C-alpha cells in the first residue's frame, strides 16, 4: 500500500465509523484511535515526510482533508451528545417500581366493618335508611310523643322545610321502623350509619357520629336471646376475657330496657381513670321492642316480639383503642390515621 492508498483506507474507516458514534464512550474511543498525538492521522502526517516529492501535494491534500473531517466530526458529535445529556434521563426498565403510598380505611369504618362482620356471622342482614329523616320515624313511631321530655335526650338539628317535619336523624333507631314497615318477620338486621346531634363539641361529643342499630323480630323472641346475642358479640369484639353485665335503663321504644357494660379493657375491672373507678364500661343500649313500636310499624304485637340494641361506633373505637378525645377522629391528622 502506498501512502495515498493508506490515506484512502483510513478515510473509509473514519467515514464508516462516524455515523455509528452515539455514546460518549464510542466518541472517546474514536478520539483515542484517530485524533491524539499517537493516533492514526498523526502517524500519517509524520510519515508524509518520506513520501516521494511528486506524490506529496495530492497525498498531503487528501490527508489534510481527512484530518479536518475527523476533527469536525468529533466536535460536532461531542456537541450533540452534550446537548442531549440534559434531557435524556437514563431509564432502567428492569428496576422494581417504587412503592406507591397506599391509603386505608379510617378507624371508624374499620370498627363499623368489624362489628358488621360479627353480626353478619350471627345471621344478621345489613339495612340502611335516610340521614334526613322525618319526625315520625325519628321520634313519634319510636314512642316519643310530641313534647315528651325524652326528646331532650337527643338535641336535634331541624331542617328548614315548610312543613317543619324533617330533621337530621339523631340515631339509627328510625331505621328499625322503616325495616319493619317494608319487611315481614322474621327480621334480623343491623343498621350501621351516621347520625347527628346539636351538641357542644367537646372531647366526649361531636355533632356527627356513627351508630350501629340491631333489630330482631320473630315469634317467641325473649330477653335471653338478646343477652345471648350481645354476649357473643362482646366476646368476639372485646376478647374472651371480658365479662358483660346488663343494667336496667330507660328508652321510650323498648320495654324493658337495659344497658350493657363490659369489663374495662384498661384495668381489667379493678377501676381506673377510663372507667372512672367502676371497672365497667357502658357500651350499648338495648331492650325488648315496645309493643307500641311494633304496632306503629304494622307488626302484630300479640304474635311477634323482638329485641333491639344500639351502640356508638366512635365510643366503641375510643374504648377499644384508648383514644381519649373524639375530635381527633375527625381531624384527619395523618399521624393519627397511620396508627390504625
Ligand atoms: N337510639 C338510642 C340512642 O341513640 C340507642 C338505643 C338504645 C338503640 C336502646 C336501641 C335500643 O335500639 O334498644 O341513644
């Protein structure tokens, strides 16, 4: 190969390589092979001295052109690669995905779901009713006569409707009446839902809260079935160590009426701050459905009997988890929510 042929061979190689240079590493390889002092081009420049005089002008011109091409190609490629660097973020598609943050159900919903599951396992269905309720279902059909002082137990938000008969339900008990109106016995249902009371907000009470109502109507239902069902619930929900007791109470829509207490979860019954020294925590109201309520809902009280119960979800969750202020359940502070 004479000198000119060597220049042409190198020129072919360089022209073939340039289009394939797409990474800084390939570009650097190109520079080290061709453009440094010990590279291919400089080697030819140095051996130009030995070329016969008559070949020199042509060979020299070709070599110069090649050198210029290689240098320009180099700086052009370098510039392109530098420009791209800014917006090409290397993506490794084999990397595992970052963990997405997942939300979860609120502790009130969790508690309501857990109670619902327990009663569902005892054969209760789940029913619902309206939150904007009429006076009849919320009070009157439940044996709260107009102007009866028992209405004062439940401070009510009234709706500003022309007839003055709508309100925000103060408890889930009106759904008892609605279920009996639309369904014939046997009835065994629970009603989870939101209720409203016009009360001053404090650590113990909030204007919105949740209840679960229970209702069972059939022939021959008696108080011991009520006790057995609630006892079984308390065992599953509060744990087997807990003991329950029933105390006489009063509700207009049940007769007789009772309240159920469980052994204080904190002190185990010895008496402490949470149970105010009594060793007991009051968790629900219950009783045998008043014959007047059955009759109001179109069920024959001579043939059928039944029981009802109702409990507050917030209170239940607060007792179970040792929460001492109901308001934090509604503030949605992530530090609280994440604990459940
Ligand atoms: N509705 C009552 C309240 O909100 C709770 C209650 C008591 C419900 C006794 C019942 C019951 O079904 O039998 O205070």
